[in-house]
C-alpha cells in the first residue's frame, strides 16, 4: 500500500483505471502477481462470510458487506486481461482476499509437416 500512496504523491497512479468511487483506495491493498493478475485484500472485520457478497457485472467487481450495524461497498473496474471465470474469494482473520488471475495465454501449437513421396 505504501507504494500506491507514494506513487499518488508523485502524481502517477498505476491503478487509476483499476479503482472506481471517490474513496476507492480506503482499506484496499492490491498486489500484482507473477501471472499478470492481482491479489486484492479488503478488510472485513466483524462481517461473517454469509454477510459478504462479491458480484461481477460489466467488468466491475463489487464487494458488499451488510450486517445489522453497518455496511460497506467497494467496486473495482477489472482490467480486460483478468479471467472473469476464475476469480477466487476467501475470508480469513477479518480479511477478504480476492484472486484475480490473468487469462491463460494461448500455447503455441506445433503442427506436424508431412512429406508425400511420389
């Protein structure tokens, strides 16, 4: 998170197209993975897993938490290279972790060359 704050201070935000909303960075930590995807961590202390909804619509991932006493909503505009079919979400120790994986890259296919004699 310190790198995000530092880059905003310098006037350049590498995730400017990744977040939406006026207070989008509030409490969200984003790490780029080796596969080109991201790990997103959102604090959800006090919320049970059944009080948290994660939805995806039009490339916008929305996380909503609602209990008797409070509620929150965070929305992330996903980069186009994220595989929407393989998003993972888990809650552990008051932290929601989202695994946003890049689309698998197409592997080159080797085509056998045959030779016809005659």
